[in-house]
């Protein structure tokens, strides 16, 4: 598995490759000529349009139930886009339902990582914030999977400026190991002051693959316990966010040879992109995107992939 960011003008070289499991576009065109599944998100990066490429072994691509997916015998990437104007709980349930049927049907029955973007995340839908409605629908769709012992994925959920709900996931043939953060209440145990259903995700997922340990870290913000920290103070939010990221890496028990492969940061206000980044986060390939963090008082969220460099 490889994760890389490419400037959008390198599109043609990417479209010809056969090892790509999924391509995620930020500020890029709606269409794609290659075989790999493609998600055109409505999120726009700082700077110029970019493609994120998740590559693996020789990939088989297909479409079912409107889900574009590809798999390489170990990993499956699957993506779906649905109009986001209907009740958000139904849209979320439909998106997760389709993705789960496809992943389980192809034999990749374990969700590792999910990304979900949709517009107007703080808007009201039947008297409840759309993000909270999303959590209701996600939970409904995941109930059977969780009852079968399926682990919640690591996840990111960000408000986009326009467009559809896009949900894309990585699933694996074997389950990952959930890593929670001792500084934070597990999100799936949040009290109901954050909505009738808690968000179904874990703070990070660890997976053994190609002789290495892979840590997929969820979107991570300035939350300690279950409470948002330092509303309105982005520098302080950044410090708490990096402390949360460091705590997750420490808990995951990766070796000293670990390496941050890729980072994505989401900032509510474009000017807030000029943060100072501590090591090891500051030197990794990074994409900074404009997006709405799902709690309106928070201005920053950061996700990452860290790999243990020692072959076992
Ligand atoms: C938080 O920790 C911040 O609903 O899937 C981060 C990552 C957040 C994923 C999700 C929400 C989600 O609660 C928000």
C-alpha cells in the first residue's frame, strides 16, 4: 500500500496505471478516464488542485450499486456519492449500506478507514444538526456489521462547501486492531449532549500488511475527554490536536523506526493554514484542505497514516 499526493496536472500518468486502488480529488475535475475508482470531493486544497492516490498490488476495478471499487487481494477501496439534500440520516444509511454490501460481498469484510464529506454539516434537518442526523443513519447501517463483530473504522467527517455526500473507505480481508486515545473518551461512547447517536468510529486502526504495521489515524481535533478545547484559539487547538496525535502513536506501540507517510489537515478558515507543525508531523507529505470540522467551535482537524518501518 502506498499513499501519495499529486498535483492535478499529472492526471494523465495516473490514469494509465494499473496498481491504483483509489483516487481522491480535491479541487479536481468531476470525471476520470482511468480504471481506478475516483472520488471528486468538493473540498478545495490550499494552493493548487491535488489528487490523493492509494495504490496497492495489481487492482481489479468494478462498480456495483453505484459503488465504484477496486481490490488487490488484500485491500478494497470503495467509494459512493449520493445527493445530500434528502434527510441526512437516510443518505448516510444508504451510503454505508451499499458500501458494506459491496465490501462484504467481495470478501473484504472489515472496515479499516472511512472518509465522509457533505455540505451544510451544521444545517438543521428535521430540527437536528445534519451531522447528528448523519450519525443516526451511520449507526443504523452499521448495526448488523457491529453485531457480527465488525470493528468500527477509523474515520474523518468534514463539511464541504457544496456537492454530494461522498463516502470512501478502505476495507481489509482481516480485521484491524482498534486503538483508542487515553486523553479522549471513545467517540462511540460520547454522551447524548452531542446527539441521539454517537459517531461510530475509533481513534485509530492498526493493520499488519506487507511485513509492517500501519496506523490509520482518524480525523483528530482539540477534544480532551469529550469536550472541545480552546474555542476561538487556533494555536491552542493545534497544541491539543498534536498532543492527541502523539498519544495515539504512543498507544499503538509502533517501533522507533516509524514514519509518518501522509497527513491531511482540515481548517475552517483558510488563514488558519499557517500553523507551526511539530515533529514528526511537520515533515510528512501533507495536504491542507478548507473544510468544516463537525463541531462548530473547532477550527482544525488532522488525520495521518503512520507506518512502522521495521519489517517483521
Ligand atoms: C471528534 O473527535 C471530532 O464522525 O466520523 C473526527 C473524526 C470527528 C471522525 C466522524 C468525527 C468523525 O469527535 C470529530
